[in-house]
């Protein structure tokens, strides 16, 4: 959105040049409507990217799904890759808030782990939560600079999990707290997006309990 500065110079005929007066408009701001439209674009894009893949989704598809003209998304984003980055960022930011709350709590490590597993399953499998599945399978479509933008958030998320895994080791509940343990754990949970069907078979609560039991034997 462009910001302009208007100025006028008033000159009276046959009179000395008057002092130049600069009149500026308030800086342009993003309206609530702009914010809502952007949020709609991100949400709908996440669903389309998950259903059709990033390469299989056009900007026209996205615009049509939110009732915009085909070029209107570029008012909010410079490119389709920027929309993709916004989708991934939305999922990570939403997940981070809950994970930070869990890890900062004073509950025992086992209960923290249970809560983390349940929260992560909700993030990747919950209704309307298409953001992280898109990150998992369309990461390669981001440009290197946009990947760098997302990596910082992803690292924060991983560090919180790593902290809890180390607490489990200190409590004698697992033998190792290596990075490989975290990668195997999250990799297994993330792969559930390939086979889990909401409303068929296990509920997310039941899946969470079985996941904890499998990894910790409890």
C-alpha cells in the first residue's frame, strides 16, 4: 500500500513568495477489512494447497474461492510463494502459543509430554488445520529467503519439544534425549496426515493416548 505526501505552494500575484506550507495526510493504515481479507486468503489457500498441492493451485483458484478478482490477492501478497509462506507461518504461530504454555507449566514431564502430543495432533489433524500439513509437503516450493523466514519459527517449536524430551530423560522415562529421538517422534506423528480420517476409527484423544503409550510404554 503506497503512502503519499501532498504539498502545495501558494503564490500571490505581485506579492512576495509566501512561506511554503506542507500539508500531509495521515499515514495509510491496514483496515480491519484488509486484515480479514488477508486472513481469508491464508485460510482458503491452506485448504487448496493441501487438497491440490502448491503447484496444482493457481492464484485464480484462490481468488475465486474467496470471491475476489483474479489479481486481487496481489494487493496482500507479492507472489504465490508469499501466500505459501504466510500459510506455514500461520500454522507455526498458532502451534507455538499452546506449546509454550505447556512447556512453561509446572506439571510433571509425563503430563507435559501427553499435552504436547495432543496439541500437536490437533495442529496437524484438527478440522480446518491445514497449515502444518502444507508445510510438511510443500516446503520445497518456498524460495530460499522465504524458507529462512519460516525456519526461525520452526526452530523455536522444535526447541520446546527438545526441552520436554530432555525432561523425560532426566525423569528416567526415556533413555536418550538426542535430536534423533525428537525427529523420529515428530516424524511419526506428522505422517499421520497421510492416513488419519476424522470421524473414522480413533478420535484424536485416543490417538494421542496410543502415541504416548507407544513411545513411553505407559
